[in-house]
């Protein structure tokens, strides 16, 4: 099990009586990008959000099944969700920097988790910003508000913020869909950089994006996992008819 | 598969989580205790009139003579109840149409100007303290009425007029919100049929927003019903039902304000005043109930 | 009647009514200012009132109002924030929460005189606080709590969900997320509402008649020891506020210039409320700009 960053087994998500994700089992490898694709409302975002127990926040949502990280099933009522979430970073569709300075956006998490030394914090901020390819643009205005950055920069700031607390897994929910093509290209470049260290799971609407950046792709339809395979194979020679219909643009 | 056997270290965030839960829990607990103890204490005092002093509740509600300190002691609170209802309902009758007009002006006729100018005016009217309204009522409205109408100028008319200005913001704000929340298709459909603006407002908009408008009016009445000092200053405070709108009378709140400080705790007179407070409180429940009912209806 | 004519008449009436409301406020403010400002002087604002002679001031009352406001807000803000956070973030939807909501709604509709009476019974008599600033502040707290709860709830509801999720996803505890991520975003809304609530406290009188009392001891403005009975800072002394003073002067004022004093005090009160309103607007806009950094 060690070779996987994260494995889901028979994962189902219910919103009240409605089952949004149906018994999905998926293994996500370390140091790889896995793309989740499918038409809107197919359950891919819901699936992603259950991996760091974000669905706990939604009243009436229920997640059954198992999610394994190493030797631990994290979808267990006794799991310490707060420390779990430190190990799993998350990036949203719309950039959501905190209403704080650029520096604070990044330093906030590590400081909370126990890094008090100013020098160490400075270092973490610089490293995280470098990793997110934002250092050069922001090093002279670290104490300006995070909201003063452009949309694409804000999204990279959010990525830097999530890697500052040293997660091993990063979840991305359509991270580029609200951005212009230039910023999108930068984010994609960044994701390819980051996969050398992290297990990245990304939800995307954009099939070209999935093809460009991911090693593996999972196709969801109506809450079911239809097909899961190497990205190259998926886009050239899919097993299932639904997959080829979707990929060739017949619906969705 | 077995759950991880790794022993969970006690984490600082668990203690922190408890801080939040306990702190907010205590706050909400204090709030709940405050409300319950308020109801309990006012009720227990107010009921003494009936239990300790042996006054028939019907006598209190329907009796016309109020003289709890006299011989024989008389506990007829009907004049106060009449005063409270007549001033607050009359105030709503004045403020209701005004509030409706102001709301229509702000949403339908001149939204830009209305929002920028009339809205702050309404907010300021809401912010002016009630004693100031009472003072202006006493020094402007009462002398004016004295000159125009027979009598002293004080009474239900003066009280209602002062109250109507005080509750105008409540009614206007709620009517404005309701009007702004109407789906635009509703109006466009009517305009498309060639209806004029007034026809649209009168036939389509008014019926749809009526529950909300009524909610505003009931809230206004509730506020007027409970207002004490502004009314006390202009009503005259004579404990009987007046024969005209311009004759001195009392309300529940003005009677309490007038005498609570001059009676001894525990005396029959004092207990009777608490009974008036109890009536005020019960009316609050009634108003909240009506508002909830109306809100339920306006959701459609 | 011709539909177009009816439309025109109705429009005219609505515009006239709106104009009338604006004039009403202008007249009201104008009247208070013209009558009140004529009476303004340094002496009026600082000297103690006279009972039967002319020339009394409102100094102690003004001080009492401000001090009572500070005391009240010191108690109301932490309580109201806590209760508001509970309602917005911790309360689970269900019967119990609905019930609390109903209670808060009921409390917010209670007439202030009833709140004052409750204060008289429980705070002044049962807790033996006597007619005191503290009793007044606590009564006003009860009176203001529902508003503060609603303001806090509104503020927290205005925080985008992604902000909360981002905090939690970093591995912050829920309480830390609320305190350090959500509250800063909600502050503009909460602060604006709080200032308006403060204006309400400043003008409230009915709840204070029987709690803070209708008299003030001869204050010694050189004695700042909070424990001494004549110190202005002593929270256990009775304190007549400006609003209560206006009422008392009108109801039973014997001084020959009672009407002028009431007018002057009303002008001070209205000016202060205006100031609170303007401050709330300005601060709301300022904070909004600062936090969103839109320049």
C-alpha cells in the first residue's frame, strides 16, 4: 500500500437521500498527477472534497467507505481531522487568499503548526513562494495584501500557502478554470514541477489540460467511476464507449 | 481492516477547539437564561395581582376605573389597554401608506436617487432617540393641536403622530426589501401587456408584497405598543378612556413609567403595574407569533 | 378614469410623500438644532444641572451617557460575538436551534421598558446592585444582545465559504479559523452594525429609568478612584444619562429654562447619533477598501 499516496475504497457520498458518488475505489500514486474528469455534476468535485473530509462541513452530507493514507483509514469518526488536513493541501476553483498580507498568507499556517522562529518563517515563505513560481514577482511587496495580486498570482499564492504546511498530497478543484490562458499555462507548468514531490489530484473540465499534465485519468459519470487508466491510453484508446463519447465531445 | 493502532498524541488544537465551543456555548447560555428569567420574573410579579391580591383577571382587562391605591382599590386597566392599541394602530395607519410610498419610490420610481438620499434619511429617522421624538412632540405637535382642535393638544392623536414617525423606518425598510426581492419578470410581464406603472404596482406588485408589508406594519405596531417615554410625554396620562382624540389618556407603558417609581415594591398598586408589564410581554409574544405567521405566508 | 392620468397622479403622490419624509427629517433636525444650538456653550456642556434655577448644564449627564455606553459595549460585544458565532458556526440545524432563534427574536421585540423593569427586579433588587451604572449597563446589554447576535451572524454569513474552507484545509482548528480567518473578513459588517447599536444605547432611556436611576450624585471630577462614591468612574453609583435627563426635565422639570435645557440636550443627543451614523458609514467603506485592497 506504501506506493500509493492515497487510496479510496468503496467511497460513497450522500447528500441527504441522493447518492452523489457511488462506491468509487481509486488509488492515487505518489509523485504523480491524477486528473478527475467528467461532465458537471458527475461527482468528481464531491469525491475530491471527501478526500480531506471537507464534506464534513456540509449539513446532511454523509461519506461512507474507506480512505487510506499509508496505514491509516482517515474516513473514520475518530480521525483527527484537523491534523489530517495539514497533510493534505487544497486549492480551489476561485483563488481565495486570506485577507492578509502576502507574507502572512503563507506564514500563517506554519506558525500555527509551531514554527515560531522569525528566520525559519522567512525561509518557509521564500521557499514556498519560489516553489509556486511567485517569489520574483512578490519579493519586494511581501507585506502588501494578498488581494492586491492578479487572479493568476493569487492562485499561485494559494498553492504556495498550501505547500507551506508541508502536505504530501495536494487536491486541486479546477484550479485554472477562472483564469486567463497565460495564467493557466503558468499554473500547469507549476503543477508539472510540483508533482516531483507531491501526490496531486486535480479535477478539471478541460480535457486538453488533463492530457497535458496528468499521468493518470479517471472518468466520472453520474457518480460512477467509469474508467481509470493511464492518461495516454485514456485519450487515444478508451475501453468504454461513454469515455470515448465524452472525450470526443459528444456530450458534456 | 483494522483502524490504525498509532496512539494519538494530545494535540493543542483539541484544547483550542474546546475553548471556542465553551466560550460560545456560555454566551448563548447567558442569552437563553436572560430571556427565560425575564419571562419568569415579570410573570411571577405580574400574577401576584391575581393570586396574592385576589383581583379577577377579567376585572383588570375590562374594568374602566384605575385606582389601585384608593379605597376601594380599583384595578380596571382597560383605559390603558385601549390607549396602547389605539395609539399604535392609528400610528400604523398613518405610517403604513407613507412607508409603502417611500418603498415604491426607492425601488420603482427613482432607485438611484432613492437609495442614495431617501435611504439615509430613513436610517437617520430610525436612529433618533425616542426621548427626542417625545420632546419634539411635546414642544411642536401638542401646541399645534391645542391651537387647532378643542382640548389640551395632548392625547391619542399626538401620541399616534409621534409614534408614526418612529415606526416609519421599520415599515419602509421591510417594504423596500420585499419590493426589491420581487422577481423582475413579474413586473415586465405586466408592462408588456401595456399596463402603466401604477396599474402594475397596484394590481401585481401590491398583492404579491402584501404579506411583507403587513409584516412591517405589525412590527411597527409592536414597536409602538412597547414605546414608553415618547408616548408618556405627549399622551397626558389621565387614567380613563377619552371621548376624543385630543383628550388626555394613558397607555400601558405610560402608566408603568408614571407610577412605578412612586409605589412600594410588593404593594397591591405596585403589583398591578407589574400586571400591566405582563400584558405588554404577552402582547410581544402575540406580535412575534403574527410576524412569524405572515413570514411563513410570504415565502409562497 | 384614464389609466395614464391615474398613473401620473399616483406617481405624483408617491414622489410627494417621499419628499415629505425628507422634509420631515430636515424639519426635525432643523428644529432641534435651531432650538438647541442656541443654548450651547462650554458651560452648558460641562456644568451640573440646577433643579429650580435657570442656567443648569448637562455635564454629569453627558459623562454618564458616555461612560455607560463604554461599560455596556464592554459587556455586550464579547457576549454578542460569542452568541453570534455560536448561532452561525456551531448551532446545528434542528429544533433546538430554531427554538433559540425564536427566543432571540422574542427578546429583540421586548419593549425596552419591560427590560428595564426586569433590571429593576433582578439586578437592582435581587442582586442588590442598587440604582447603578452597572445595573444600567447590564439591562442595556440584555436589550442589545439580540441585535449584536444578528449583526455577528450577518457578518459571518458574508464571509465566502472558500475562506473558511481554506483555513480548515490548512489544518487550522475550527475556532482558530473563525477567529483568525473569518472574523477579520467579517469585521467591516460587524463594526458598522456595532456602531449603530452603540447609537441606540446612547439614546435609550426607558430601560434606564429603573436601573441606572434618575439621579446623579454630585460628581467630583478630581477623584478618579473607581471605588469612591463620588468618583465619576464608580460603576456602583446611580447615573442619570442624557436621554433620561431630557425625559425628566420635560416630565417634571422645575427650572425656568427647562425647555431650553431639553432642546440643548436633544441637540447633543441627535448630533451624537448623527456622528455614530456617519462614523459607521465611513468606517464600513474604509474597512471594506482596506481589506479588499482595491485602493
